[in-house]
C-alpha cells in the first residue's frame, strides 16, 4: 500500500505540480514583457477614458414661469414630489426658465402663448404636451395623467412586439446622483398609463337588482289588478 | 309596467352619472391633440446660442473662456457661467483649462488628437464644444457639425455664425492641434416648431 502511494506521488503529483509551476512562470514572463513593450520600463502611463453620454435622443421638459408666480412654484413642486412626474423629470432634459430672463425673451417668448407653461418635446423638437395658464391641470395627478396620455399616444411604434424585449435595463452601481441631472442614454420617457376610472360594479349591481325587482313588482301589481280587481 | 320602465331609466341614468364624472375628471378639461406629432424642421445651427448668451472675448485674449462660458449658458448653467466669466481671464492651454475645470467640479470632456467623432458627438447631443483654430492660437465655439457643413461662433465676432464646409473646418482644426472641449450638462430645449 505504501509503495502504491509512493508510485502515485512520483508518477502523477510531482509531474503535475511541475507543469503548473512551468505554466505560471511562462505567464509571468509574458505579462512582464507585454507591460514593458506597451508602456515603457517603469513608467506609469495614464489612459484617460471618458464615457461620453449618448443622450441625443433624450426628450425635453421645460417649465416657463417666474419665481413670484404661485402656479409656477406649484408646478415645480409637483415635478419634485409627485412620483410619476419626478420619474419623468429624471428621464428627460429638465429645465426651468424665468420669463424675465434674457434667454427666455430672446429665444422662447415668441413661441409661448401664456405662462406659466409646461412643455414636453421629443428629441426632434416636436411638442408632445403643452399647457399654460388655466390649461394646466389643478392637481399633480391630473398633470401626470395628461402628460402620460400624450406621451403614450405619441408612441406610434409601440405596437412592435419585439421592442420591449430589446430595451436595456440599466442597473447603475453606485446609484446615480439625481442632482445634477444624471447623464445617460436618452430615450423617450417611459411613463405609466394614466389611471383609468374604476367602474363601480357594486353600484351598478344594486341598480340592476333594483331594476329587476321593480320590473317584477310592476308585473306582479299589474297581474294582481287584472286577476283580482278586474280591468 | 310604466312604473318599472320609469324606474329602469332613472336607475340607469343614476348609474351612468358617476362614470361620466370620473371621465371628465381624468382629462381635467385639457384638450389633448389627437395626433400631437407635427412635422418639424430641424433648428440650424443645432446649437443655436441666442445672442444674449454669447460671450465676446475679453481682457485681450480670453477666447477659451469666452467659448466655454457661452456653452455653459447654452446648457442652462448660468450661475456657473457667471462665476467663470468673473473668475478667469487671459490665455489658456488645454492642461490649464482642464485643471481649472477639475478644481471647479465642472463636468467636461475633451480631445487633443483631432478626433472628428468627438465633434460629431458634441453636436449630435446638442451640446457643442469649443475648438481650436488659427494654428492653435484661437478658440471658438463649434455650433454645428454634420456630414457636409460646420458652423462656428467666433468670440471676436459674436454677431454672426460662420458656416464652412466640413472638409475646410477639419483641415483648420487639425492644423490647430485638434483640441476640443465640451461641458456636459443639459442643453437648451429646442425651439417649438412653427405650425
């Protein structure tokens, strides 16, 4: 038995260990030479790699108003606090512009019919949603519903069944810093469909029940009149 | 029988009322367009910096800073642009500018090897970039760059946009060390297309 293990040691274990050692030394030499050839002896070179954000197809959400206007401030508050609008804000190029600023007066004023205004544009500048003054919904949920309806109805190619499968699902680590606006590959914002009003089935059921009972009662009354009282 | 028919109609009206009410609440009185997509003519130049946001060269040779300040304003960083305009002046090298941007926490990207892809990226994402010209002695803002044409705003003549062929621009840029630098924030929203 002892001879067997001795033979095993010399015939298998030692050759295998020697081979592994040889491979390790070869790899070490290759690594050292490639480093020397590529970057010079002992000099640490630095490669500056910048990932440029490919967000040319990102949409734009703009709020035109003034700081002294309560409605403007309310809309801005909605974009920070309403979950859906906050999500939308994170997916687009979001900007607020004071209507008293030279930039607004020179660039945007001719195309703004009233203020405050909230405007969503796609990457090709087409206006997907726009509301100003009294057109702006009274609640954050109302605004979200209106924007989401407009966004979803503008997606003319949403019927392609394979589109969703190919969409990337980014999972950045560490989490992106929401302020300033995260740099990512911009696409059309993905919003939940606006809430559809719940149909009150209980109420309809009660109504139908009362209807049936009324019909039965009416028929019974009529029958009783004809049967017992005569015409 | 008449009673039952009347009751039925009445109850159906009552049942329908809350549904109709909900529907009007959702739309909230907004008149959403049936097809909101309208034909659009692309803005040219792509980086259409308004006159009030352009910055003229100051202090006898602050072309690098003037170009950067204009691009900061285009990307809605007015406070940063104001600070930059107030703080920095004079001639600037690539290393010097990048160091200052690092110190100030400015998000930027650059190339110093004349890579046209960088310019294409800068204009594709509507950010624009500052580019060297005149043998590397001057810097201007590149505001348009497509397959055929390029356009610049020279901080010595901010009242006009200078158009040229892509080939001519690339030749000039390559003969000027091929340095380009872009700040990376959200660009100005495009103009609303005319109906």
